[in-house]
C-alpha cells in the first residue's frame, strides 16, 4: 500500500488495456507516479513523558495520515494504564511538501488518578455476583488501571457464561469512580444426544447433559 509506505501524493491512472496484435489477449497497464516519500522529522509531546509513546520510535519512519491518531491512542492508553482513567490524548501534524516531511505534535491531558469506589453488576441473572467480582483484581480504594479492568472483562468472557460484557467507569466524586459491568448471559445448559452403529453392528446411544454454571458459581456439571 503506497500510503502506508509514506507516499502521500501518489497518483494512479485509470487501468489501460494493451492488446496483442491478434487482439486475443490483453495486458492491464496501470501507470503510477509515486511522488515523494514522506517521513516523520520530529515528534513533540506535551503534557506527558515522551517514553509513554513506546516503540517503535516514529522519527525517521514513513509518515501516514493515520499516524497522529495512532500516537494519541498510544499515549492515552499508557496514561490510563498508569491510573489516569479519564486521560485523553490528541495529535496533529504539519506536513511540508517541499521537504516531504511531517512534524507531529501530541498533547496529553492526564487528569488525576482515579480510585475505585465500587463495582456494580447488572444483567447477571443466574450467575452469582461473588463469582463475577472475583474475576476482577480491582478492590475498593485501588487506583484504576485500564489493563486490570480489561483483564477482568476478558476473564468473564473466558468463563463462557456470558455472550456480552460491557464495562464503563462512572465518575462519583473528584478522583473517584464506580465500575459498572453489564453482562448478557450465555446459554450454559446443553443436552447432547449421540447414536450410531458399533463395530459389531450393534446400535448404541448416549445422552449427555452439561451445565457450565451450576448453582450460579461457574462450576461444571456433566451427567451421562
């Protein structure tokens, strides 16, 4: 892809058919003018440590129109993983066509570290709240790090008890927030019937009942 390689002003002509003398075969000719290859000449970070951009270092790399947005996402996620749960980031670029370079400016708004007041669940139906709460390492008073929040959501999905999990932070008082977790339960009960002919021409059959959420504790019951 030309744009991802830094060729911002690439010009591609319409395809042209070039026939052989008998006009039985044709090649498709596409003329491409790559133009200049743009690179990143500098990155300025305001409001946060430059190291939060992580790797790879963008200076000297091909410049694409999506790079500023990707850098702002990087720094926002890094700050939220440090406990600034409502941190924001933005980025802009100044492109110089003559030198084929771009200067990027990334601005971060940390806000304040956010501590957890409580976790509130809804939609859990048959699953006990205690089971769901154990999936999260966050406890009341902890600084909310985005990675821990996402790991709790992933753990709920891994339990196979929910088809949808949505977690949102709701500010309460300055520097504090509740974590609201809304779930949609999956079908955890299954009845399988199997039958056929054995190697000795005998008819056989089997019935298996499985419950992945016995007593709402996430325990598995299998009866054959």
